[in-house]
C-alpha cells in the first residue's frame, strides 16, 4: 500500500455526486510499518545497474590524484504537474466497442494496455488523444484512471468519464528522489583521472524503475578511470517514473556541481576545466559522435553571457544589497530515433493529409510534421493537414525521449519519396511528357509541380499528372529507416550560463539571467524549438529553487500535494532567458539531420544555478531545492 493508491471507484450521474459519495466511503486499514524516507533507507538499497565493466581503476586513480573532490548531492521527489489533469472519457459504442479519450503521450500504448488488461481486441478499442495539456513523461505509462474508467464502462455498459483531482495526481509517478555521490580526481593541470558516480534512487515495493543517472559521468569527459553504480531503495510509495530528461536531470546535476567544485579546488575557470576535459569521442564506447558542437556551445554561450567579465572569487560581485553569482554547467541528452510509420493521402487538388499515431504534448509535433511534409511534397503549408493522437493511425511510438521529431519526420521523408515516385510515374505517362525517361531521384516536388532537378523548365503540375490518369488520390504509407550504426554515438549537448542575485541579509535568490546554448542537430522550427528549451530552463529554475514533494514520514503521505504548496516557477520567478541554437549539421544521424529537443533544455540548468549561488554567496548547498533557509544555515 502507499499514500494515494486507488482502492475504490465511485460512479454517479454527475461529478459532484460522485465526489460526495466517495467522501462517504469508510475504509478501515490494518496498520503496518512503512518506509517513505530515502535517507533512512539508503543502506537497504540494492544494486540495479552496473556498467559492463568499470573503465580502468577509479579508486586507485582517485587516491593518486593531485586534486580530489568528493560529495553527495540530493534531488528530492519532484512531480510533473501538467496543467491538465489526468482524465479518461470512455465512450460506450455498443457491442462491446469503446472509444477512449485519454490524456496520454501514446495512444497505441494505451490501446495495447487496455486490450491486455481486459482481454479485448484492438479493433474494439480506439484511443484518441489529439491534444495533450502537458505530459513531461507523466503520460508515458497508461495511468490508473484509464483502467478504472474502462472497467466502469464495461461493467455498466455505458459511457464513463473519470477525472483525477490535483491531489490524486500526486499518487502517480514522480521523479525519484536520488542521492548522487560523486568522486572526482584530477591532475593539477585540470585533466580528469578518476570519476566515480553512485546513485541511490527511490522505487516502489512492487516495481523497479531506474534510469541512466550515472552513465553521463562515464560518457562526457575525457577520463581513463571511471566507476558507476546505481542502487534502488524500495519505499512504500508509487513507482517512480520518467520525468523530463529522466536520469540526466538528476545525474548531470550532480556531475556538473561536482565539476564546479573541482574547478574551485583547482583554481581554474569552470569553462576552462570543461575544455581541458573535452572529449571528441563518446568515452563509454570510445566511438565518435555523429556530431558534437559542445565546444561551440561553450564559446557562444559564454560570449552571449559576458562570462569573461566574471571575477572568480565567491562574494566578489555585487549589485547594491545583492550578491551576484555567475555559474555554468554542461547539459547532455540522447538523440534517439524509433520506428514510426506515416501515411500520406495526396488529393488531385493538391492537398495532403499526413497521419501517424504520434502525440503532440505541446512540443509542436503538428507544426513540424506539416512543415516537413510541405517541404518534401512541394506544397504550400496551408495545403497540409496533420492527423495524430488516434490509435487507428499508422504505428508510432510514445512521444518521449525527445525522439518523435527525428522518428516521424524521417518517416515523412520516406513516404514523400514514394509519393514523388508515384507522381513521376503518372507524369511520365502523359503525352509528350517533359519528364519522360527521368528516374525518381532526378525530380523534386516543388511549388505543386514535379520538376526535373537538372532543368527546372521540365515540369508537370501534380494536379495535371493525377488528373491525366484519372487518379483522385494517392495513399501511401511508409516507415522510417535508419541505417544500423553502432560506430557512432548520438547525443545533444548544451552549455548553460546562469546569473543569480542573492539578497545578502534575507538570502532571497533571484535567477536574473540564463543563457542556454544548445547543439541539437537541425532545428526544424525556431519558435517551437525555442519554446521547448525555454520551458526546460524554467523547469530547471524550479528544480534548483522551488520544487520538492514533502512527505510526512509518520504517515507516509505527501503534505504539499497541490500546486499552491508544491511551488513551480511563476512569472515573477522568471527573468531573462536567452536560448541559442548552435549550428550543428549532421549528415550521419539520419537523412534529415534531426536530433530532437524536448529534454536537453532542463539538463544542467539546476547545476548552473547552484554553481552561481555558490559563486554569489560562497556557500555550497548540495541538496535541492536551494531554499533561503539552507543558505541561512
Ligand atoms: Mo519524456 S520524460 O521522455 O516524456
């Protein structure tokens, strides 16, 4: 059992009656010992992930290092808090068929789940989620409300809607509280000899959930000796979950604070330290990256921030009654791509419908799909309509891991290539066709026409080609295809520079400026990309200063299960955020050079702020959030 676990469902004709009736349910519990505190349960944690083999001998190298830094960092339980509550509306279509409107990051995933739980046929369960009011990972797993709503609909043979309360949202998954222990050993010239990274994270009594917290410490910097370990502590809580940049948000926070502390010990500028440890190769696999413009991120970020004006001593910069601190950190995330299929229906009037069972959780998936399709099909943007969030559409993975842009857009490219081939076939058939004899790779689709690459005057309009053969529409469906490539590492990177101002008497902290320079392959849409990264930075500010689910361990219950007391940044907390996209052409990763952006925006931000707070105050707070009471201690 755990606080927030669903134990009964009350259904009524209307919401108010159901809520009232639920308040009348009397439950008697047998009490049992419970454990909800990671800090007291850390010694019972078990090893869940170890690297295949440690690199070199980290303990020996650490002992022999000129300069050492070892410390523990802590990230508390944090919640996704999407504005939209989790909710499911199950429409009873008769004959045992259901249409389920669900808040989810993957309609086909929910469909598979419902079918497996209730033994239903996929043809009888259609899951819809055309718009999602925020997900951040909370909607990756089907949540319990969809199961309960389907159960109710099947039992009553009628439609059921179930909406969670904000408090109930705190009974779902969360970013696991994690203790991160980092040991760094370096030469006095500022190169790394040893990195050891141990993570101890929370999971439930009934499932093991863990993500890659420690691998980043192995991957990122040049270092011959590394040792990693990931442990899990079972607590009487729900299972922890993916939350924006799972693993990296916590693990890289610790690594990048530790690097800052090492820089202090070395009396070296923090950017300089990163440059001395810079690696052109993935250190884990000892392979090159498809592209890595992190050096440019440091350079452009530092220039835009004005980093060269930093005076290195803590407490050496001021603005009136406030201490000023400048800190920086590196961010890193994966550039993943997954199988996805896209269907294009092109009609003779020059309109194309592009469809895949993807989600748009506010990231701009609709927009970039339309853009890429318009470009590939040579049609104006307004002639493209995009369909997604419907389980009956061609297969698509969950929207997560920042992989949707690369996955879906490369599927659009493949399908569009087939459309072009089909259109060329039709055009070539025309009497005295100007395109006769050309191969598909000899033509492009542009401005509603099929055009020879060599000679732009050789062209046939798409409409004419289709009408000539009396074809009203062309419907084609194709998956993406990525060459198998184990020879390259695929990652996105960022350099974050933060300015804080801390009131000297009251310790009130303001994050007055952030510059985040991001290298993430081809940027498809500056506006949606900028919003993604800016949102990640805002969340990084929340992580650094505000966010924390507080449990009363006597009762095993969260005390601040609402967004009045679980503080997320509001407008007043946010000042100047500048996002820079560093040019990063990538001809290896996939045909369109796309890497994805949803998650890199948060990684490293909390570390840059924590480092800035140290620089401002001379006080190192390693457990998040950095609240003013911790600075006053
Ligand atoms: Mo994200 S945590 O991959 O939805």
